[in-house]
């Protein structure tokens, strides 16, 4: 009897081992599959986060461009108050005159000066955009030659080597923009005194 039952028991034990192994294997595979799904989900979430971050950066760049364009548009279309512009120009002229140790030419008023060979005299004045002005130069003593230059506040020469060789001479200049300008006289021979008058073109200097 014992001899006959032994193969049966062996078979039962083997079957149970197979079932247990199948259960273990099935659970492991399920755990492995769940972990893989979780990893895939986390990778997808991370990818979405990175994509959102890139979108935010692109939006920030676009917002900055819009702000710049809006600022430029407002700057072009805004009209400065004439009184404020006048104050700014007065300050600019005063600062430039102090920097150059030069006199300020007032519109319609004469300024007296003296010049000798190789000497330089500078005068600062306000110029308004596209408004022609006239420099009237008049020798009142001596007999000298000089040349005249006009430059803007940045030192860019806009009118150069205009000769002043007569007793009275008029030279016109049209400022390209509202700015502080410098009139520069350079003596070339002898010594003498002169008057310089700044006026609007067409206005009488008598």
C-alpha cells in the first residue's frame, strides 16, 4: 500500500510546486508590470513639465517683445510738452556751456568777443529742428580772418570752415533736431574785436 501511494504523493507535491511557482511568477510579473507602468507615467509627467516650462519661456519672450514694441510705439506717438522741451534744452545748453567754458548766445542779442591768430572762441546756443538760424559776424576793430564751424552736443561737425573775412558777414545754419549746438570761431591772422548775433533766418539784425 505504501509503495503504491508514494508516486501519488510525489505527483501531488510536484503539482503543488508547479502551482506555487506559477503563483509566484504571476505575482512577480504583475509587480514588474506595475512598476514599469509607474515609470512610464512618471516619465510622461516629466516630459509634460519640461514642455510646459518651454512654453512658459516662449510666452515670456513674446511678452517682452510686445512690451518693447508698445514702449517704442508710445515713444513715437507721444508729443513732449513744449514747456518741458524748452527746459530740457536750456539745461542742455547750460551744461554744454559749462563743460566748454563758453558763452551762451541768446537769440536776437549781440555778443562781443576778441580773437587772435590760432585762437579759438566757442559759443553755445539752442537750435530747434528744421528752424534756420543766421549768424551775423561783424568786425568792430582790427583786420583779421577767421573760420566758423558748428557742431552738435556730441561734437559732430555739421557746418565747417565757413570763412569770416569781411567787415560784416552772414552765415545760415539749419539745425537737424532740437539740441544744444556750438559755434566755433578760429582766428587765422592778426587780432581784432567782433560782434556775433544769433537770429532766426529772415529776422532783422539791425
